[in-house]
């Protein structure tokens, strides 16, 4: 609508790029200057990326850490660049493994 602000969301993993005021454009976070904002998007279920870095099984910081879904073992969350939440899911027959940060066979997942 002309002259009225309208709230919209970009798809998961993308952020609004206001470089050209005549175009509505969602882009990857690395192409957009978001200043000092860290929390770019809250998913519809309320998940946000935790602060701080996540260390993987090899002792290195994960650039895009993953986290388990609280209710569905086939689903998980990805934090792109550690700050941009996105939903993920394992292929059929696999479940999310918190120890390896990957989808795995159920028999390899502790507590399954």
C-alpha cells in the first residue's frame, strides 16, 4: 500500500536488503549490512540462535551450528553464520544426533 508501512518476513535463511528503495529484495546475510544486530529472525516456533560459539566434536567452532528440535527427533535447527535460525530435517529413516551435529541412523544416536 502506498504510504503505509507493511510488515513482511523474508524466507528462513534470508534477510531484507534495503539497498534499493524501489525494490523489495531478500538476500543472503553476507550481502546485507545489518549493523550490530545479531538476532535477525525468530522462527514461528520461537527458536532463536544461542549467543556464543558452538564447538563441534573435533574441537573447532562450527560456522553453522545445528541444534535439536525439542519435540521431533527428525528435525533440527541450523544457525547460519551462528546467528540466522533456519529449520532443517533429516531424511527418512534418520534422526538428529546431538553428539555429531548430523543426521544419523537411530541406532547410532544415544537415548534413541
